[in-house]
């Protein structure tokens, strides 16, 4: 994956460099970066109960920004040469099919190589969002440069066209690519948590099909002018996006209930102290415990508390999959590792109101 990211970066950086002058490129990059921070922050907020490895989240951004964009451009170019699609067909059909395929490939690779990091639907949503954000960032740079330089058919270009493109792509619809790919993430998450072999195969495919349809409707609306675009935006995309946000928030809250139930069962089996569950499940309590550790013994104690909480959370999610009958093949080894980490740290930490252990 790293090699593919480097190759994709070489292709896309060269393409970006050739798309406009240094001044317009710098301006476009700054404008395209504005929605990135808030969007990433939203997905990190969803990911707070069982944070995914930062390396994989960054890799998702880079995959979307470089690999997916380069591969989509290549596939669309080949398809245009071979099949001779019209501009409308290329926009409404070819682009959604190829772009969602290239973005979704990252999730399939995670499912293949790093399946242990995927615990359910919310993880799929988070990774899909990161890939979509990266893709939209690079694509927006190209669109903004073309609008400013007048190379996209909008004559004469300039600040007016740049502003219009920025408003539509970066203010009104920065969520578009993350939104489309989220359906693939949901499909991957359903597959990970299912005991049915058929569901594990059909769910990712169904997620891909829905992502392509949503993407196609969005792109196709632009061919009907601003009125058609506005109708699709207000009637379809905004309600669907709001519904997806509500679903993601519900999934986040359900993770708390699931984690509490799984750790409760683990405590009854003697794997984790029952008195610690509240300090692991509740996010505010987690912060309080870390602050208490830091105030009591300093940064090293805070890090020990973080390590303990992380090991307990990982154990909870793994135990939940065991209870559902969808435990990964390395369940026993991973579970023993988490229990060992918990046992090694627990004698040297204390939660607020508990007796502080001797150092």
C-alpha cells in the first residue's frame, strides 16, 4: 500500500504541477484544504470509543488523495479511448463506477490484510470517510485551478469562477466524496460482523452499488443545469446525508452499550476488574482518569492509564466478536495479549476515589 501511495503521489503531483501556474496552484491548495480539517475532526469524533491506528487513518487519506485519484483518471482515460463515452455518460456513469471502485479498494485491502482493525460498521465509516476526504482534496485542487485559469470551459475564468467553484465544492458539498464511499464502509462493516458467508460477500458489493448510484445521481444532476443540481442537492443529497449522520451517531452510541456489555461478560470471566468498566466505557470518565493519573504521578502515569484503557477497550471489542460468533482466527492470541497488558499495568494505576498504589 505504501508503494502504491508513493506511485500515486508521483503521478498526481506531476499532474497538479502541470495543471496551472505556481500562484494558482498555491491558492487552490489552500482553498481545497479548508474543509479537510473539520471533516477529519468529525470522523475522529466518531472514532473515539475505539480509536483506529493513526497510521492507517493517514494512509487512508493518502490513498484517497493519490492512489484513488491516479487510478480513477487512468481508468476513465482508458475507458474513454476504448468505448468512446459521451461527456454526459462519462460524468454520470464512468466516473462514479471507477472512482468508487478505486476508493473502495482501500477498504478491501484493510479487510484482507488488516482485518483485525475492523470491528464493525463504525470502523468502516471512519476509514471510508478518510479515503473520501483525501480524494476530494486532490480533486478540488484540480477543479479550482481549472476554474481560476479558465481551462475547464468556463471563460474567462478568474476570481469569479474560482469563488463559484469553491462555494459549490468546498462549502456546499465538501461531504460528497466521503458520503458516497461511506456506503462501501458500511458494507465492509456489515461483512465483518456477520456470521453468514453470503452476507460477507453481498454486503460490500451492495455498499459499492449504492455508492455508485448516489455518486451518479450527484454527477448527473450537473448536466441539467443549476436548477437540476439544486433539486438533487436539496431533495436527495442533504436528507440522505443527514440520515447518514444520524445513523453514524447512533452507531457511536451503540458502541458504548456494546462495549459495556462485552466488558461486563469479560469481568464475570475474570479477564478485567468489574470496578474499572465505567472508567473505560464512559468517555468523560476516561479523561478524568487520565487527568487524575497525571496530577498524581505525572506524564508517565497518564501514559500508563492510556495504555490500560486502550488494552481494555481492545479486549472489549474482541470479546464482543467472540460472543457474536464472529471472532477472528487469532482471537485467542490477541485476547491473551490484551489480558497480559491489563495485568501488567493494573497494579500500578488508580482511578479517582481509589487507593493510590505504591510506586
